[in-house]
């Protein structure tokens, strides 16, 4: 009886262990040299993780973003056809909440992948679907093939121009005020001279 209970307990423990394995982390050094970047999927296995340089991708239609960590290519195997997975990505530095996740794929070109979670630290979560968004082969075959990277909005080009215009107007305003001050002093002196001249004439008549 005791041996039977032990055997049942062992089988239950092994079943739980097999059905709920810990996610396997994949890691690669970024193409820009910022450090190691880790990828963890809540299902399947990440493989062929590779860092891609921004210069290796087409520039036509590319968004006006900077990509400090470059891009990454990988696939996720061991999924059921059409399965959706959450991929947690850990970067060597914080990712701003304004960041967007972009990828390039022929023939679509550049398009955005929604970020499921980004609170401004160095961890973001994206969601990919086999045969759907984020899957390069576009087939629900239990394998997700992807190439993508986080982009940070660049400062508007007009920002510098606006700053220069403000500086110009500020300088012009200072000059105008200076000239007005000089004019006011000159007018005051003129009035004083006129008053003095009239006073002298009045005394002379008396």
C-alpha cells in the first residue's frame, strides 16, 4: 500500500514537471555592441537567435526611429498550429515607453508589431502568432519565424530650427528695447533743452 502511494506521487510529480517546463532563455550580443539581449517565450523553443545590423535592412519606407540595439532574427518551434506566444525580451538598458517594435519582411516591407508590455524598464513583452502577425512564413505550421527590433522616436527635425528662431527673435527683441531706451533718453533730453531755452528767454525779457 505504501509503495503504491509513493509510485502515484512520483508519477504525479513527473507529469507536472513534463507538462510545465521552465521557459528556456536564448541570448545574443546586440549588433550595435550595447550588450547581451535575452529572449524567453512562454511556449515553444527559441532557436537560431541572431543579431542583425540595421545597415543590412532596406531603408525604403523605414520609420524615423533610432534602433539602439539593432535587430534580431529567431524562430520559435514546438508550437501547435496557429498558437499565440508571449516573448519576453530583456535588454541591457531601459526601453522608453515611447518605443515601438518594428520589423521588415518582404513583400510587406516595414511594419509595426504591437508591444504588449513596456513600463519603461529594460524588459518588454511582444506577442506573436503562428501564421499571423510577426510570423515571416505566414503559415500556421507550428513554427514562428521573425526578424525585428525596438525603435525609439527621433527628435523632430524642426526642433533645432524652432530653437534658432526663438534665439533670433530674442536677440532682435533685445536690440529693439535698447534702441527704444536710447530714443526715450534722447526725447527726454530734448524736452529738457526746450524747457531750459524757454526759461532763459523768459528771464531775459524780465
